C-alpha cells in the first residue's frame, strides 16, 4: 500500500490570530485533541514559546502593511498513519528535518519563526509558522501560496523532498478537495459512523416563513437538499479518517455505497410530492395529521 506525504497550510491575519494559533501549538492553552501525558514528547527546533515566536514575528513584519495582510502562514506536515507505525526513529527524525528544510528553502531560514514536532496527537506531525516576507521586504502570502497552480507545485516539491523515505504525492488533479488545517482536524475528531439515522419527522416539510393566515413550507427539492446535507455532514468524520489511510480505501467505498443508498431512499420518499404545489403539500400533511390523531 502506498504511503503519502501530507501538507496543509492556513493563512493567519491579525496578531491575535497568530498568537492564538501559537499558544495551541506550544500547548499553552487547553488542547482537547492532545494527550497531556504525551505532551512532554513534543519538541521545538526554533522558538521555545509563544512569546519567543511572536517576538520573531514582530521583528520581521514591515511597519507599513495592509490592515488585512496575512502576517503568518501555519503549516501542518505529516504522512500516512501506516508509515509512522513502520518508520524507525531515525526515519521519523529525518522526515521532520526534511520538512523543515523544505520550508526554509521556500521562505528563507529566518522566516521560519516556529517549528514544533507534535507526538501527543493521533498522528505525529510538524506544526510550523512562517512569515511570508519576500526578499525585497514585502509581506505577500499571495506570492508564496497564491493560486491553485502554486499549491499544486508545493505539494509536488514537498513530496519529492521526502520521497527517499518511501512517501508519495497524492494523486494530482484528483477530485479530492483541499481542506484547511482547522476543518481537517474537526472532521477527524468527529469520529466514525457506520450509519446516519433519518427520523420520520425530518421527512416532513419545514415551515420557511409563517404569516398571520398563511405559511410557506419546503418543497420536495428543499427537503432533499436539507437531508442530503445532513447525511454528508454525518459521514464527514468517517470519510476524513478513511482518507488518511490507503488501507481504508475499501471502507471508504463501502461508506460511499451507504451514502448512495441513503440518497436513493430520500428520492423514493420525496418522489410522491413531485409536481404538487406547496398548498397541496400542506393539505396532504394536514390530512396525515388528522389520520394520526384518529389512530391515537
């Protein structure tokens, strides 16, 4: 099974955002997804604390800059979970060293203001912060990571830098979409689900707007869209976990089949309502309510 190099980045605007992200990185604030007993295994190779890192940021930032300028870019660099299980301590150390070297080559060594190896989460990874300052002193995240072509190039060059360790680049041009650092971890932390339940009440049209004498309710298309979103959201954590591992590809396909089955079920439920007006749908629901009361 192939093992992949994984890299995510996030733009940070505002000193408060940078400081907050650094506090999370240095475990100076509560970190629910980290195992406190393993936190001592983390180590820093640049700044040793948020205060030190923020000091380096202030030294690099130009006095004149836009109010909405990106002050720092946060990186998370890791590999497929299976790779960590088989990699030797020396290989793991080389992975982190090569990852940091890639950042230094891209931005300049002095632009890397923080680099912390986290071993207290589910998968070891490097969290790094860089100031996107050009050689001529301009603050420009766009010049470093702007545009899809630039991001694709970065994914390729990064994978090449750790290729010696048995890691590959993800499939270029695949339908898999890029996720932010925050969304990536939120999806994983949701955990896995084998099924998503849809209650009978969820199939009933919801009131969109209620007046004194009338009310607007969802049509069949709106119901299908709402329930489809609920199904997709329910499986988001499971799919995120499956995508971490090539060994979970089969499970991901099975989950997709389950999602497809749920979608077909939704279509069969909404099919009888096709072609009906909102008033007709409301009348049917009122009749159903009367029948329900009679049966009680």
